[in-house]
C-alpha cells in the first residue's frame, strides 16, 4: 500500500509460493551460557524470503535492529499479535524501500540463573521459485540497487550458506 503497487501486485510472484512453517522450542538453559560473548539463543541474522510472520510466547528475548547498526531493541511480546519481519528478497524487490529486519534471540530479562523455555512459531513467506525478482523503480531517476534474481535460485543459494558444513553433494 505504501508503494502504491495495487492489490494484485504480488499475485504473479506468489502463484506457486513455497512457504515454510517452523515451530521452535528453546529449552530452559543456564543464563550464563547464553550471556557469554558471542552466544545467543539465535545469533543476529535476516531472513531471506519475502517476509516472516512470527508468533512468540510471553517469555521474550527477541530483539530487532531495523537499521543494521548493531543497536538492537527488544521486540516485547504482545498477546494476540503477529510480528512481521521484512526479509531480504522483499528488500531487493522494493529497491531498499522496505528494509530487511536484522534480529536475534538473546537472554530475556528474567530473574534467576535459568532462562525459561521459549516457544515461537514462524511462517516464512517465499515467492514462486520461478519468479524473477526485479527491483521496483517508482521515482524518476531512481537507480536499481540490485540485479534481477530468480527466486528459486536465491532461496537455494541462501539455504546452502546456512549449511556450509554439508558435503557439496548433500547441499
């Protein structure tokens, strides 16, 4: 809506969308382990699809850094809400008009030596693997910041980056 693309803009790039649903369980863990330098329940990252719908419990620990400056802010759970993270492919598609959300899960502010277990449910929205993602240019004189990319190849490339320890044949 903010970019005035029309109600049906995403129809063509999501005809055969390949979303993924994940249920995450973070077990109870000693706080001192998670709070060590370089440790977290989930390290800082961005998602690589179009966007992610996140349903989190009341434990907390999710932090976001929307400007990628290292200044993370708590994304406190609000009962009955869904948090939406913009992902990397949406950032490319919108030519940086929408920024991907850097996020992590760290130790929530709780008393005691043990962090409670935490649950979250994520719905990753990916585009049709055959879709070409070509940055949208809305302003006269605006320059494309990204080359067009095939959505399926983009997903395969990013998935392989996450599993670099696998042998080439298994990736």
